[in-house]
């Protein structure tokens, strides 16, 4: 069997066998141990009948096991289907039914429904096949297929997207080139450990693990984000830059016990939209610069982003923009008729060299020039920075007047006592839709909806004002931190 190109990333790491490749809060695992485990699992997969092109579902909660599962699958030329082990039994069943894997690699075989071939992890380098018969024809992909990722599912059911080896590698190399520091007069330095504070069952986590291996950096993994553990790992490993989801930044900002994140200097925001208020609050509390970025699974992950130079050159002037297009990426803004938006604000279309493998659903969103319809609303300013103003599907049509939820959220978020907010359109018999706001209070604070409503009347046009301000303990989020507006709408009385 021919190994998939991503498998080579394990060999690009420095060759010292006893070097710690993966570190967690509890200890470390050497490069040699990871390679032995990969070799053992790859052999076991092949022995159970998995071959090149087959799907292999990896349902492992800890990062080391998930990493081994991915590289063992690529070693035999198969396609990885990473699944979050924290999915409910029903969600996991639906995901496995959709993926039709030739095998499921898992810590807990009981999670896989009957009719699947399961490989259970019995130790870091020990894997055993659980007795069982495959009850379905396994799915197969072409030779460039690397992963099958599920979209976030914030506006509907998650969709499967096939990522290409060449697209993933091209995207990693492009981002690495954008982020690479200026050459040092003292010669090359050993790469800093790459701290990944999210599960490798998610694309953001796995992509950043592959990024670390590509640049030769050891990995520091957090399987679950927790503020104290994050701060401890930053200090212990001298982390100067890392990734954080906006929700993680808000958790750190709100934690009174976290007063210092030194030597952290830069954070790249991932997985969900970052508001200017969140970025400013995090920077002011910890003195850490925030680099925003933008991408979609279908586009091959990140296609737009900030660099450290952008931060130095523009700073607060562009706070809130998601960044500028990476080399080889093109952006255009179109109105509802498919013409260039006259006022500069419209739907974002992007042409990416890292585009995922096309299926009928993706092909239907591509125009003749290869631009993908993203479903996001935005504009590009004179300096090439992309600003997002919401999702097409989230726009509230209030009796023919369009309300952008993000604009209303920004006006609410700056009000005293508000820690988080989401605005969404709920059905209305007379107007079709009306905006409703769900607010989360700062710990120990009290939100007064009547005072916030009064403040909003001075800032927003009457048709943009929420008809209801509801205080809740928390906002429902998916596994990567995006707010599930549909859940709020469905639960509204």
C-alpha cells in the first residue's frame, strides 16, 4: 500500500527517537513511541481488511490516540474520519452511518453500533480487533482524499466534506509562510512547542497538530480546554504564540484567577467569529496581540488572516477585520443578483487553491470562475482587509427590512454586565421574523433588560431593536464553540 502524503509529516520531525513529540499536562510521549503505535495500528487495520481509499473512523477522546489513529490510517493509504468522542450515541450513530467506514478505531467499542468493525485501543502501542461483522459496503475515495470532515452544523445538519492531501499541505505551507518570523541574525532557532487547546477530533485541533509537525515543532495537547491548565502549559513550555477560540478568550478574560499569561505574545483566533469587543478585552487584560483569521472546511481551512506585520502596521485601525487573503486566494463581494455589490457589502465568494474534493453540493456553490459561495456577508476595504457582517442564513427579515444580528450583538455586548449575547430571528405572524436577544451576565453582575433596551434605542434604528431581551445562564454551542442560533429559535416560547 502507498502511504498518503500527510503520513510523511511524521518523518519530517527531528529524528531523535527519544525526543518528546507529544506532551500533555500529565507527561510526554516520545517520537519513537508514537511511530511504534502508528506502525502497530496500521498493521492491525490492514489485517482486518482495510485498504487504500477506505474510510476509517477515529473516535478517541485524547489527542495522542487521535493522532496515532490518523497517521496509521494514512500509512495504509486510507481516509481518516475524525469524530468527536463527546458526540451523543445518536449523533455518533448518524455520523458513522453517513461515513460508512471500513473500520472504527475507538477507546470504547460499545459506542459503535452493531455492524461496524471496531479496533479497540488496549495501550499506546497495543490495538485489538473486536469480534464483529461489517454490515455495510465500506465507502471508498480517490488517492488524493485525506480526511472526511463534518461541517459545524450551526444552521442545519452537519455535512461531510472530503479534504485532499494536496489541499491540506498547500494550506499549511501557505499559512506557515505568512506567519514565519523574519530571518534571525543569529541563525535558525528550534521551533517553539505548538500548544493546541482543542480536541484533535475537531478540524481546528487536527490541522494545527499537522501544522506543528510540518514546521518541526513538538506538540502540547489539551484534550479539554480549562483556563488554569492552559495558563500552566503556557508558562511551563514558554509558549509565545498559540490558537484560541473566541469562547476560550472570553473564559480567560472572565477568570479572576488568571492574571498573567506571560510569555504569551500572540494568539490566533480560530473556529468561530471573533468580535472586536472580545479581542479588545483579551488584549487589554493580558497584553496579548490577537490575529484574526477566516476559513471554511470546504475551502480547505484558513484562507484569510492577519500576520504579525499587519498587527504592527494597522493595530486598532482594523480591529474586527478577519484579515487579508492569503497568497493564491481571491475574494469577490456580490449582491443578491450575482453582480458586484454596488455599496461594497454583499455575499463573500472565495476562490481557494486548497478547495476540498468536489461533490454535487460543493459544485452547486461554485461559479464558472471557481469561486465558492460562502454564505457569509462582508466587505473588503481599500487595504484588502475582509470584514464579516454575518451569515446570509442569519439575516433577519423584519417585514422586508433586513436586520444584521452581529450589528445588534455588538451594540449589546458593550453594555454593563453583559458577558455574551446572541441575536436571532424568531417567527412572527405579522412581520415574518423579529429579532430576539439572549444575554449572559458577567459573573456576579445583574443585567437589567429595561436599561439595555433604553440604551439600544439611542444606538439602533427602531426596526433593529430586539422585541425581547432574555437573560440565560449560557448560550448553546457546538463542539467548536459556535453559538447554535437554531437551538435558541426552536426553544423560544
